[in-house]
């Protein structure tokens, strides 16, 4: 239980500083602040990974690094979804951090459920590895399919479900709350609708990302902690890269390649044995090629701007 206590302490202190010191009041987050905070979260993850390396050995350290890179890479797709969600519900820039904070708290809980359930299934039923690999392969191929890059059906379903369960305020512009009282009745605000959709979309995306992490480690602590640090840094990364990520022309191609590689490796099982270091190298090459190709052949609208 010692390492779990260390993880809990680090997360508690980091989140406390983020919420109660850096973001006590709603405010628009500048690009400079977002980049600095994102670098801080990455530095914290690197420090924790070094601690894992020193206390648990080289293999555990490499597995943490691989899990973190996989989750961080796939999180780029979340940024595009957050952009669309906030635009759809008209969430002001100064309140987006609040939605993402509560959304990430829910994500940490759901990731724990997914990680422990996935490991339990893999340990109990050997064929589940092939099933997980198949899920990743399908997700990767589907990401390459035109028009299949945004799970809009899940977004619409979540909004309809909330509207049926709760009365929703027609207008709550400027409200910092998820619920407001109108005409003697408590109504959900657009901020609450955005939060629900963020939570639903994280569950949808976790179906891909958690099996991908489990492809490189079966240690629940390594799998969950790498997810934790990637997810915690997602808010700062969103504000730092929100304007930049849509310009990555080959983003979905790169993410698809990652999912297909990991899915194929997981489905092949003992027929394809790659060291964690080699897998890390392949992931790094895929990301480097994706970024370089996007810079060399940008979108037409970006080139002309």
C-alpha cells in the first residue's frame, strides 16, 4: 500500500495547488499560463516516473513512460471534443476550467474502474487480450474513416437524457453554477450539460485508451498512475493547445497508427513479442512523423492564413 499512498499524496497536493492556489477564481487562462502549467504537469509526471524507476526497477519505469505517452497522445483527441462541446453550449472561457476540473475528477474514478476491471478480465480469461486488441484495431481503422472521427451520437444521447431527467434553464449566461433557481424551481444550466457530455465522452474514449495502456503493462498501479498524470495534465494541455491541435492535419492518422500498432501487438499475444523500450521507440516515431507531416503539409486554410 506504500506506493498507492505516495500516489494519493502527490495527486492531493498537486490538485490542491491547482484548484486552491492557481485557479481560486474563474478567469480566462492565458496561453503563457497554460503552457507553464502544462510543462509543470509534464515535469511532475516525469518526476513520478523517475521515482517509479528508482523504486520498482527499469521495466516498471519504462512501462510507466509507455502508458503515459499512450494516454497523453490519445488525449489530443479529447481536446478537439472539448472545443466542440464548449462551442455547442456556449461555455465562456473563464468557466471552462471549472467544467474540466469536475470532468477530470469523474474521469479519474472511471479510469480506476476500467483499469481494475480490465486487469481482472485479462487475468481470468486469456482470450480477453485478443478482444481488447480487436477493439483497438477497430478503433484505429474507424478513426481513419471519413466522418467517423467524432462520436456525435453519444453527445446527442447524453444531452437528450439530461433534458428528460432534469429541467434545463434556457439561459444561464454568466452563471458559475451547474444549477440555478428560476421561478421557484431548480434548473440545470448549460454548464451542467457541458459537464455531462464531457463525462460521457471520456467514458467513450476510455474504451480505447485503457486497453491500450493495458497492452504495455498489467500492473494496476503502473496502469492507473500513468493514466492519472496524463488526465490531470489534460486541462492545462487543452488551454495550451486548443488553437494548435486542429491544425495538425494528420492528427487522426497518427492516433490511428498508434491504436493499430498497440491493438495488433495485443491481439498477436505471444506471437509478437516486443520489448517495452522498442514499443516506446515506435510510439515516438509515429508521433514525430505525425507532427512533421502536419508541419510540411499543413491544411490549406492554415497555409493560406
